[in-house]
C-alpha cells in the first residue's frame, strides 16, 4: 500500500503489509558500503549519466514540490536505467532547508497534492484509499487540536 506518510497511513500499511515498505523506503535494508541498486534515493543525491538525461527525464512540472523525485526515479526505471547508491559518494544535505520556514499547512497541502498526482499517474486504483486516509488524518488532527484543545498551548505561550 505504501501510505506510511501519515499516522493513519502507517496504521493501514502495518495492517496490510507489515512495515516492510517503510523499512525499504527509508533505506534500512541498504548496505551503503557497497554499490547497491535502490528504488529511489533522496532528491538531493541525484547524479545522472549523460545518456540518461533526456527531455522526458527532467522534473515533471505537475509535481511542483513533493513527489517529483519519486516520479523521476519511476521514469528512469521505465526507460531501462537503474539507480544505485555509490559508496564513495558523499552528500551534505541540509534537510528541509528549502521549506523549513514555510507554513506547515502549505507543506501539508502540497504534500497531499503531490501524493494524489503521483498515485493518479501510477496507481489510480489507490487514489480513493489515499484520499480517505488524508480525510481521516485531517479529522483526527481537527479532533485533537480543536476539540481537545491540544493546539491552545502554543497560543498561550506566545500570547
């Protein structure tokens, strides 16, 4: 299923697939000391061979922020190339530097838009389940932050 990006999605994945997709996605089974074929590295770690760079390999503008790296990796594999982790490569990446100051609501909306676009493109039969998970996640957040008042502590500290 691979819906582990939300709390409810993690529960769905564990119920139907254990946690093997999450472990694989986050590279817990990857041996970074040797040349290793992977599905998708972090977007900051891409180096492409010259012959792999074609017009259709450029980032798809339908994915403005999230899932553009997942889409690119998918298209690389579909065009007959593989993706590897090179043990001798070193990457310094300032996690989330490009959006750490952005409004969390904007990040949430962009993540969901990107996820729905990606699933519509490659797994259209999973889109209803994904949207249901996002709806349940939003309802859960609303319940905890509004009804139970969990969001008021920040206002009290700042106000």
